[in-house]
């Protein structure tokens, strides 16, 4: 047995031991899932437009965009249908189709929405369309299409497909290695004239190529290969088939789930502000050496995944990357990354603290069965609304029948405080800005007495000042002794005036 194989087995043993220990120590998270929409066909994305928590925008593989309106529980007809120009989007096993959707951060002003799809020639296209942000349910005019970037694909598989805007306002594009097995062209490691197997980053608010109608973007000056050998569009490289990425809205870290080949699935993290990271494919699959050329296995220059799992009876065959939960309805899950295996319907969670992964936990029983008693398999994509609450879509196999789910707080768990009785947890009132929490104690300010409101009318004014002055002097336990020192004096007057309204 060669040295590389021995090293791989040693790492495997360490990984399994660490994973078991973490699973046993994972914190309990009270969540379940609720199916909220049916009638989709091969759904591929769950996205919310800026400022809109009601409408769930859903892409379907063949080239359509649907809206599920939560306020009326209605799945609306397609607002866009580009099926004639989208290739390979009507079958389960073909990895082509309409794969990505992202709204411009200023969508409410400009109406720009970006799509990632494979065309009839099998090439990748990222294009911009213009919506009416004042009437988002109106059909999108296909004549507004503007090609942003395109590149050819040598095979039909490993198309990647996720796109999203990062904290800096740039557009991120996850591309696969172009397909076949073992990345025969070593495309993921090539950084010159090669966009495959990469995380690209573009500035779609500018145009550095005005003479080229096929390149309608500018290059972010922070990209790592600007001014040196390497394509300026590349941010990170060494990816096989990144299937769903996400930004942690609290930290800006970029999570990239990369589908493995025959042995391992992996979760990578690109810390906020990082550039030029090499995630190791094709010389590494997860933390295993593949024996293929292109890079040096276990090189310190490679960025190792934060978590990986094996193909097999307790693992899976194809990872679907999820989300870092930053919602308000399940505070026990804050900062937890959830993900699932497409083929085996196994769900997990893990936390990344910036240097190590902790609290790895099997979550399958929380997601299947759902509240309706249905199992949930073939999960394709996750999404989050503006409150950070999680959604996901799945389909049921060859028929393409698809469903939309929302992750909810387990109804059997202890309810969260709702001190104002408005039907929303206090955590959500504060997170959404519906209630103030000026002292940061987690209780909406309207639920706490205002120091100095001595007559209980909700404001601190001259009437309260009169009451205080009438009680001036020693006062053991009286309401006017706001600082509790046994005397109504200047200290209490200061508290009252500090809350004057």
C-alpha cells in the first residue's frame, strides 16, 4: 500500500472519530418542516426579491420562473419562460437547464434579475433581465435580456449553476469543471483562459469591455489575478461541481458545497475577504488524495474543506449545499449551517467558528417526515427570506413533480416569549424592527415599564415630574425612588429626565 493511500486512511479514521464525537455533542435544535406549495416541475431555486418576504421566486429546470405567494397560498403562472433557448432542462438525470437566479441588490429601483442557464449548444450563459419591481407578478419581457458572460462546456454534466450577490455588491458565479470523470482537461486547476471549476466574481454595475457585446461587466480590482497570470474574473478555483453556495449574512463567509466523484462530498468555506483559494480538485476529493495530477495533494497551499462525508450507508452520493441560519424563529439554530444529500435524503448541520467545525449533528429526523407526514427526498436548493428563515425545494424523481417547504419551529418545543401578544416571537419583533430593544435585553421596549412613567400613561412628562417632586426626600421602597437608594433625590430626577418623552 502506497504512502498516499496510508495517509488517506489515517485521515479517514480521524474524520470518523471526530464526526461521531461532534454528533454526540450537537445541541438540540427544535425545528420541523412544512410543505407549503405543490405543482412545481423540476424546481432548482428558492429566492426572495429585496424587500419582499411574501413572494417566493422559484425557477424550474426547463426555463421558467414561478412565484408562490405566501399570503394567498397561491402558485402563480410563470412570469418568464425561456424554454426555447434553454438546453437539457426537461429530464431528471441531465444536469443542464435553468440553474441559477439572483436579484440585483438595487432591484427595487432597477428591476434587474440575473439568470444562469445552459443554452441549446450546452454552453453556460449568465444573462440579465429587467422586471417591473412595482409589479413583480407581471410577465418579464424577454426582449430585455442582456448577456453578461458565457463560456462553453465540453460535456453535459458538472455545470455548477449557483449565482448570488455578495456583501460587496459583486455577482458571484459558481461553475463546475465541465464534466466527465476525473476532470480530463484539468480545467479546475487551470487559471488562464479557463472559467470552469471556479468561483467567479464580476462587477455587473460597470463594463470594462465596451467593444465586446458578450462581456457586459467590469472586473473587481480586488480579484486575485488582476495584473498577473490568470483570468481576472476568477476569485477561487479547484472546484468539481459546486452545487449550491451561500453567504453567512452575519459574517460574510462564503460556504461552497462541492459534489464529489466516487468517495466524498465536501463543504468548503471561503472566509470573508479571501481571494485566490484553491480547493484542491482534481488532486483531492474532500481530504482524500485522488492520485491525479494538476496540484500537489495535501499541499499547504490548498484550502481543505471544513467538513466532508463518505459515500456509503451513513453518508450519501451528492451534496446539496444549504444555509447558515440567521433567522429569529429558531434562535437555538443561530449560526448553524444546514445541508442535505440529494441522493440519500440525509440532513446534517455543523457550525464553523472561523477555525474549526463543531457541533456536527444528524438532523434527518427533524426534516423527514414533514408536518404533513410526507418524506422529503431529492432536495435541490435552499433559500432564505429577509428574516433569515429557511426554505427548500425538492422533486420526486423522473416525473419532476416538485414541492416547496418552509423550515419552522417545532410546535412541540417551548414557545418563544411573545410579551406583546401580537402572534410573533419577541425575537422576530426585534429582528424585523417592529419593536425597539434599546437596552439589548431581548425584551421589546413596549413590554417594559419606562423608568419615570410614574402615572403609567406610557410617557414621561410633567405629570410624572410633579409626582416625583411631591415625594422628594426619604422614601423607602416607593415608586418614585427610581435608582433604589432609599431617597427620592437628584439621582432619581436624572433617571426621569433621561427617559423624558
